[in-house]
C-alpha cells in the first residue's frame, strides 16, 4: 500500500492503479516528458508554506519564515514562495540572481555562506540585500570595505556556534564547535566578532544567527541552543549591541520512510518560541524578531522522482539489483549521507509486494544505490519506480557525472503541468 506520509498532499491512486500527483497520472507524465523525471506538487509547496507562517506567527507574530533556497529553487519556485509571503535564505550569488530576476523584495532576503566572495557581496549590496549573515572575521572586514566603497551601511546578523549536537549526520551537523561555520561562543570569538562589528562604520549588527544542522528529528536541540544563544546575547549590551533579530536557523525534518515521524510544524514552533520568550524574560532581553529557515521541510515532501526500470540482475541467495535510468547524478543523498527512501511501482501502485530488491542507478559507481532491500511487486523492464520525498537537495545537488543529462522537472497542479526545468541534452554536454 502507498505510504502516504512520504508522498505529496495531492497524491492519489487512480482506477488504473497508477500513481497520481497534482491530478496528473505519473505514467502519462513519464511518457510525455521522459524519465528520469521530477514531479513537484504545487499544492504541497503552497500548503506547507502557509502552515509554517501560521504556526509560528500564531505564537510569535513578529516572525519571518525565510525559505532555505539551497534545498531547491528556481524562478518558478521563487515566485510561488513570494506569492505565499515567505522571505528567502540564499547562500550564493547564483541563488541571489534568481531572487533578483523574479523581483523578490530583497529586504526579505538573508545572505548566508562561510566564504562569500567580493563579487557576490558587491552584487548583493548593489541590489539592496536585506541582511548579510556574517560568518567569520575575514568577512567582517571584506563586507565593511565593500559597503564603504558603495557608500552603504549594511545590516548584518552574526552567525555563532552554540556547540549543540543536533543528533543528525556528521556531514550535516553545523552548530558544533568543530565546524567550518560561524563564530564559536565558548572560544570568545563570537563576542569578539560582535565587538568588532559594532565598531565598524559601514556594517550594522542587529542580530545573531545559528544553524544546528539538518534534518533534526528532535525539538530539544533548539531549546538548548536558544538558551545558550540568549545567555550569550545578554552580555553584549556593554558593546552597544541590541538584539533586534534572532534566528535559530532551520533543519526541520521530514519523513523519508513510512516509519519516520518527525515533529509537526506546530511542535517545532512551540519549542522554539517558548524557549525564545522564556529566555528573553530570564535574561531581561526585549523579545526580538524571529527568523526561521525551513527549506527541506517545504520542498522535500512536494517532490517525487520517477524512473524507468532497465536491466535486472539476480544473484541467487545474495541480492536482486533493479537498475533504473537515474541514480546518484540526480540524487546523491544515499551515497553521500546513507539516506533511506521508500519506493513504489508507479504503474502498479497497489500490487502486493512479492520480492526484496535493491534499486540501483546507472552511474559508474558501486555506491550508486537509491534504495536498498525494498519489498516490491515483481519488476520487469519498462516499469516505473517512484521515489517520494525527493524534492529537497536532489535536483539542487544534481550533477552531470558520466556526462549524463540532468532530469527534467515539472510542476503539477489540478491536472495541469508546467515544465520548470528542461532536461539537459547531449549538446549541453559539449
């Protein structure tokens, strides 16, 4: 049966036993657009955006929900997020260029990154970026010089590390002491960064930022980190610093497999806002504007990957490999993070499982495995495999490894589809 907790909101199974996303039969989409294919459900993107705004603002009205663009963005997605009233978190000049291109209000955009270049900072400031989240001492000097050259005073947040372990994969843990990101509190470098920033003439520190990692399946790390961060903030008034904006980052988890149950948006909101208000009261701080940065948790559940089965290799008493026409080139997460996914047969969704197989990609790596040991109906060449919860970090981290073209992406809504990224061609490779 279809594990609905990992599929988009609009997902159905029609009378032909086919997977339907956004009112569109995925077997028809595969025929019309080819595979591998990523299908995004517009309803899911919009509904989760609204849910984040509602749940956080119900508890703390002065909240900005800034979508984490690195999870996946392009012009179409950015326009939808603008329509839903979100801000944006960008981490490169390329992501920022999309924002500029669609006319997104730059005041609602936060520019992150541990090694922003002078070209990127000049581009951001020339277009009126709202906030730059400063990550290191080098950037403090560079940004101040860029702002001075442009005769601007740039609002900034200082990114600090509270040294809190979010209990996620080591490659996606970012708030511990041993991290390339942010100024550590316990070494005194975070306080020194605030002191320096206050003294600079062309930057204006108005807040602090932290990001613990992703995906975080617990709420306690947020509460712990907020206590540490606000305890740190109370001692900064001696430098003339006022905490006007505060961000505990993002990292909110989603279900990738049927047995995963991440906290609800409401539970994340309650934990974060409660910790914010209680610690501001405890440390006699005015309650600042709150910025939260969901990325994966909005776009991840909206995306579904569709592949076509090709070669099948059965090794008796060992393993049965079912190879598809995509793999680590469009979804590097299983190889990079040992990520787990569900899989269904899109053209025979509700058929009973009959065997345990491993879904392998077509790339020239033994580690190119999408889903290991999954129970599916007996498969044959031409069947369509659907892998849900594929909207985040799959298309955005896609490569042309082996010079394979990156997949097309379509947006589905109420039976209508729109191509929002064309498939690469062989000509693109040359």
